[in-house]
């Protein structure tokens, strides 16, 4: 069994572009713990524990997704008070992102996985253990990223460090 999730894939250059936003977030909440730059991602669907057979079926289904590449403009910092995270998010969610997420969610649900959230709120977690007000919101200079693929990631601990390892890449057209 592996702990898996589907996510948008950011290139190393894009992950570097996110770092100034992360520094700004940490300036607001210095006690928070930064997410490692190579772990920055935008989740499409969290699966949890997945066995090998389920994984093979999920990959086969994801390979059938035909979705367009798209631009994602991130323009505000906000906070989820309960899981204590500071995140970067778009104020306008691209239709292509919503359609991709709905397709991924449908294939996951067809394999018996349930979504732990009532509604999809795309975001990039920048820092954990952040104590902030639930209604915290800060508009930022927009950052537009070109999204060309999504990935099935394995979440694992390695040398005491959380790592997200890409298992399968799925190109957007």
C-alpha cells in the first residue's frame, strides 16, 4: 500500500517562482514551517492508501483523460485555520482546471475512493503549522504558470523528511 494523490505538476523553474510568495507567507507567520520547494503542488484528488491493483486501474483510467494545457494565475494568500496552513491560490479558477479535477475525481470515485472535501478549493500549500485567522486574505501580484501535465504522486517519509515522488506523468494537450 502506498499513500497517493493526483496533482498538478510544477517544473523546478515554476517551483522557484513560487518561493518569493512562500517567503511573503512566512513573513506573516514566522512560526510556520515552510513546505520544501520540491513538494510544492496543487492537489487534484487525495486518494490515501492505495494497493497495487487499484493503482494500476487508476493509472489506466488517468491515461484516458484528454484535457487541454492551461494557464493558472495565482494571486492571493489565504489560510485554512483548522489544518493550519498558509496557501497561495487563484481568485479565478480556470475552467480547464475544474474540468480536469472533475475528470480525475470521477475516475477516483469509480474506483471506490471518496473525496474528503465538500467542494474543490485549488491551492498550493506554502507553509504548515501556521496560526492565522480563518478569514485571512491578502491580494498579491499575480503569478501565471503554464500547466502542461498532472501526476500521480507517492507521499512518503525519507530520512525524516516528507517527500512527494512522482510515479506517473500525464500530459495535457
